[in-house]
C-alpha cells in the first residue's frame, strides 16, 4: 500500500510530503521523495503554500504588474534595498523555511542546503510570485532531479490539457516542469500551469518574444525580449533557458582559423 504522509519541520507550516510504501515480511515502511503535490484544478489552482513565508521576511511589496499582458495583476517585487532571494539569505547565514523544507526532503541538515547555495554549488528555484510551489534543491550534494517538458503547439492543446500533462508529470516524479508552449495564448496557458504547479516551472522566453513580433526574428529587439522576461518573472516562472547566438568572430580559436564548426548541446567546437 502507498499513502501520502507529512514530516513537520521546526514550525507547523513546514509540512514536507512523502509517499510511504508498505513492505512485506514485516519490514517497516519506506518513505519516498514525493513531487505529486496536493492536486490541481485549472479553475482554482493550488493554495499559496509559501505566501506566509515570503510575507514574513518583509522583503517584498505588492505592486501593479508591468506590461499589458499582466494588466490588473498584483505581483511581488523586492522592497528598495532588499534582495528576496534564497542566494542572498544563504550568504547571510540564514536558513529560510524553503531551505529547511528542501533539507527535510533530502534527509539532510538544513545547514547543508544553506552552505551549498551560498557557495554557488546549488540552487533553490522558488520565485516569490509562485508561492504554490513546494521547495526543492538542485546540486551535486543532493538527489538527482528529473525535468519534464510540456507545452502547446501552434495547432493543438489547451490550458486544461496542459494542466493535465503537468499533473501526470508530477504524479510520476517530475521534479521540475518546463512550459515550452508555442503559438497563441502562451501567457494564459502558462498562467494555468504556474497556478497549478507544486514544482518549479521553467520557460524559454524567446518563444513568446517571437510570437509578439509575428515570428519574424528581424523584428525581435532587446526591449521585446526584456519585457517578456519581466512578464514571465512577474507571473511566477522560476527558471529560464536563454538561447544566445555567438558570432564566429567572437569565438577564440587557438589555430587562428576554422576548418569546420560543429554545434553540440549548445556548445560550439572548432575543428
């Protein structure tokens, strides 16, 4: 039998989910890392698990969002002179509720999570505008994490279908999910995904930036791309993939000339 159980941290509102599985031969049950979240509904979304933690630190303020796509929306921004990031707190020697939550999931002392983040060897991707997410940490000292890719195409799918994909992905163990939607209604689709996601959500901002200019890369400007990144961050996106182009003239070559260029996994190699 498999059931969901919770481990409470140093405060009552830190409740870390695990899947507890019964074993045979009278062996005690084992607890497994659980990413399934509390369930989802495209119409209502999840409860803002971390809203109290974020507000309690007093380093963000609620302000109107920027840009027409977020018009009428209130988002969290850093107070003047404050840095509401896990990296900042880790480097101040502070163990946040998010760090403790992630440490309990990993079966480690919270100080390990803090120290690895402070040293730049780990990340805890939790946007203050995505309070529905359950904290997790990525780094070589921690469990291997799995990412799942979902997203609409130019010809098919809907918000409800993408939320269903998200639910299945997290139910079967996805630690993070990337919304790679293309075509129309990208922002509305991502809103449904973020509000229903218990795991960090990532994007590739250039996909939406290109939609804004009708798919014409010649019309793509820094301002369009910048505004897209801001809009997605305000919506709650936790991490992003940036596709960058490199001119051949800027590639350092030991031999002084190129006989061949091969691109593998985003890297450029001279032959």
